[in-house]
């Protein structure tokens, strides 16, 4: 609620000001909006089942057995916009008409707690001479995180966040007396993708 009050204060721009004050109004909007900093409008909980197998081979050729691994994990994703990136050119005011070009929607916080990494002992099987270690479990954990991160852009979270952010600002602006409201978003990466399997050079 503190952020919402801040945004409401942000956009308290006099609607009856004369044209010579429009530049001052725009800079006032910018300074107030930036004070709200990062605004998260969606929080999504993602459940993921982690599946893994490990083969044991004799001399690297003959397959002896295979171990199976199953675990459950969760990720909490908060998405929104960074209002500190707003510039004077992103705000246009004309009487009761206002246009906002908001910063691109992105993941503001990605929480992947190890405490939620639950191994299913009923399904996980360690084969003879092929027991999985803590290192193996950590590897599967990291791979699951990479998979979640790299597929977020296909999840629909970005679109939902844009819709909620647009709805939030539209409601506030309407309450402040603006009748024509146009809100768009800049383009940019939703989340930085990672790849722990990136090739390394050897000397």
C-alpha cells in the first residue's frame, strides 16, 4: 500500500495548469515516479518436477545399470518495472490527456530456495555400483533453475504483468482526473538467461 500511495502522489499533476508549466509538470511526474523505485505487480509461484538419470558403463562402453532421480522444487517470481528508468521524454501531458511510456517489464526478484528442494525417496533409485551423490543432486537442482529461468519468457507472466501495471496506472490517473490515458511499455529482456554448461577454453 505504501507504493500505491507513492504512485498516487507521483501523478498529482495539476490538470488546469497553463501551457507554460507543462514542462515543469513533466519533470515533477518524473521525480515523483522515480521515488517509487521498483514496482512489482505480479508474484508467481512455479512448481517444477526434477527428473534425472545417471548411467553406469563398463569401460565407458557397456551399460551396467541406471540410477533414477525425482525431486520437487519451487520458484517464486516477482515481475514489474523499474520506475527509476523513466525519463522526461516518456511523459506527455496535454490538458486531460496523458501518455506514459513505461520501462519494460522484467523479473525484479527470482527466488529459488534450496529448502523447497524435496527429493522423492519413493521414486528415486540408486542402482548397484551407481549411487547418486550430493554433487549429482546439486547438478540437477542447478539445471532445473536454468530451465525455469530460460522458459519464463514463454510463461505468460510478462503479458500478465503488463496488463496489471497498465490497469494500476490507468485507475490512478482516472481518479486524478485524466480522461485520455495511453500507456505503453518499452522493449527489453524479461530475465537474463544463464547457462552453466557454457564451453570453457583449455590451455
